[in-house]
């Protein structure tokens, strides 16, 4: 393993994920988290972005909080092998003690490749990060089926790699601070894949953008019953989402799932029906402003965080709400 040396490996490096015209929101969230952690370890914050036409993103990073930002423009769109090679080059130049990446498709593809190349540890899908004064990163995530929160440290190798789910950390801006920009160009090498065509997919509405969510859980007895909750969500101007249980049954799509293995959301209002509140689920919605929870189990874990806990049967509550709204 790479030998730990605080003088050699020092700093917090954030990977900036470029999406063609803008940076992924998780990039800003990680920069804010890096600044918070750096106050404890007294380390500099760096940021590296790689992508086609990424130089146009300079204006989007003026208040990002990093002391140095490197944007490497490539001639091709994202390819994991090529991006891993380029990012590895910058990691070896900067020698950061910590590398933070988004828990996105791109981040999940790059982080393991890089961790192997540096023979170091990687903790995926962290829900919380803590920093010690000596630069040791404490990586926190649910473990053993969500029954406990594990604290993981990389004691014998550097850099320390961690991925964080989008929406878990709060974004901040740091106006008035001086940031050094470095613009590079990398022509790249001939990879094993060739891009034949490029097509922008229609993402449509997503639960991560919704300000109000109605969430269905295991307490829903039949697939047809989801229509009641869908009507309620639409009447309130929100969207229908679900816990993992209904996705595993095939009643809901993975894109509608909330939790550690699904999406991280932070709506203004959330109404849960028949959701018990596992650690994995609550890790994906802890920044919700107001939670109304309906469950027949008075000991349901969701009641511990709900602002309005209602111990009742959803099959009695939902029809009443629909009638009051004149829906049915």
C-alpha cells in the first residue's frame, strides 16, 4: 500500500462532474463539505474537472470555495478508462490526503478504478463525513442491512477515497474569495470504445426535483392501491415515490425509490404511508423540511423523525383526504 505521509499526502480534492453545459449539483455539495472538513484539518481544497468543452464552466465556479481549480478539456465525451487515467495524473501531482467524488454513475465507475491504482481504501455512498485534526477522514454509512451506522477509516494508505450520494450534503457559496484556475487540454489516447453518435435523453420529471412527495411503503397491500396515493400526490401538486420494498415487488420503478440504494431527496413536504423508516430509507430523506407519517405501528421508526406522526391505517386516512379535496 501507499505509505501514509502527512507531508506528502495533504489536502482535500473534489472531483467535478461535468454534464456538458453545467456541473452536476453534487460537485458543489462536495466542495462545500470539503471546506467544512478543511477547517478542522487546516488543509487546502482542490478541485479537478474533466470533460468536453469544460473550459466554459469557469464562470460557474467563481464562488465554489476551492483554493485551486483545474479544468481539463478533452476531445471526447466521458469514457471511464480515459477519465480515470487523467484524474490519476492530477491526483499524483496534487497528492491530496482525501479525494471526494459523487455517488453518481460516473463517480461509481471512476472511484473503484482509482482506489485500486493507489492501493487504498474506498467507502461508497457515505451519508456523513467527519475529519480529524491529523487529516484522517471518518467515513460514515449504514451497514449490516441498515441496523447500524459504520464509521470507516483508512489507516495505512493515502489518499482516502469516498463517494457521497447527491443531495446528502448542503451546498454553500463562498463569495469574495480568490480561486486559482488552471485550464489544461488533454487530447487523450485511443481507447477500446469509440463514440459513434451522441443523443441527449429526456430525463423528464424526477422525484429529486419535487417540492412535495407522497411516499408509499410496505403497508400498501395491492399494486392497484397505489392509484389512490398517486391521485393524492397529484392533488397536492407533488409526485408519488416509494420505499425499497415496493420496488423489489416490481410495483414501482427504481427511479421512484427513496433511500441509500435509491435517490436522496429534500422536499419541503413529505407524506409517508405505510413506511416503517429503515436506516437506508431515512438516509435518503433526512433533509426534508416537514414530514407527515401515517403508520399502524406505534413503534415505527419513521415516527422518531416525523413532525406529524399519525398512528392510523392508510386505507382510512387516504380516502378521507381525497374526499376533503373533492377528488373522490
